[in-house]
C-alpha cells in the first residue's frame, strides 16, 4: 500500500466505537481531551464507469458508515477524527485511457479519473474503485482505495481490510512513512493498526499544517454559527462528528443533542 454532494454527508459515522479493533501492543498512554481533538474533513468519491467494471465501486452508504466508523476508531489513538464533508457519486473521467498507460508501474494515471467538478483543496479526497494494482495509494491530490482490498492478518489486527487501507493511506496524508512492524498501521499489507508515540506526534504536527483541519472547539463554534443561521444540514454533520468523539464532556453531549434535532 502507498498513500453526491448532498445531505448524504451526514452519514452516521458518529458511532465511532462500534466494531472491534484490538491492538497487539500495549495501548498508547494518550487520553486526548475534547479541546485536543483534531477534526479533518474528507470528501468521499464513489466511482462508476460505463464499460470499465474495474473502476466501478459497489460500496453503499451503509458500507461507508461502517468503514469511517472504524477509521475513526484507529485514529482516535492520535486524537484525530475524520468526517464526511460530502459524498460524491460520479462517473470517472477519461474512461478511454489506453491499456499501455494503465499497465505502467507509475500509478499517477489514476488521477486522470478524477472529474474536475468535484475537486477542491479544502479537504482530503478519498476515491473508492473496484480494482487496481495495489490496495491503496496516496497522492498529494487524492487517495485511491480498492474496495476489494485484501490483507495479511496479524495478531490484534482490525477485522476487515477497507478501514485499515483507508486509515493507512490517511496516515500517509499526515506525513507518516511505511514501517516494518507488522502490527503497526503503517506496515504494508497487514491488518495492524498501532501507532507509536513518535508517529502520533508527527501526524498531529502534520495535521496542524492544514488550515482546514481544526480543533474540536473550533468545529463546535462553526457548528453553532451554522445552527444559529438555521443551516441545519451543514450544522448537523459537524455536530455528528463531535458527538462521536470518545470523550466525556458537556460539549460532546450538547453536540449529540443538536445532531438529533
């Protein structure tokens, strides 16, 4: 591994702690507070392609809710939470790519599949397609994940490939390199999900360099402003992200209540 715009953005990834993720190593000692959590937007792209079945994902909104829930379980150890800024179902661009181009070892040709209309610089972009030569790959512009990914099981690893591959590639987006330790999130091809303290510190430092990755209090302030302006669809997806944080605080409880309105 390397690295509909609509109300669907409010997908229920708020149950961040449903599902099972066990670690083979001792838990890291971090216990992040509400104020310390970093909240990152992700635009999820579900690709389709007439006549090119390897580019057409069969993932559903329910699948994405499960995947993002487990991604956030993994990344909670670093005090980072991802939320779906928007969900885009779209036809791949440039579907007439030559076989010669697609057979190249340099997979940057995948970027040619991105429709211009859904590109943006203010969130991570996560594209799911049916098949490609690797489980996942990170480019500065976008992340691609194969929805038929397969991994080598390791002790204490996550229970399905897609959340692990997505989490791994997001790790690259947050500056983390590959690791050899098989139970580590940044190992290639395994189900491991651990991050060590150095990686946690590095990922959090990298996250702070993105002006659109904000702290939980900043996200709460923005959600409240949207709520007061009666922009409930936008406010609700932020409240849902905050309401799923693994933190006991009045702010989290208020966010849950607002999200349920």
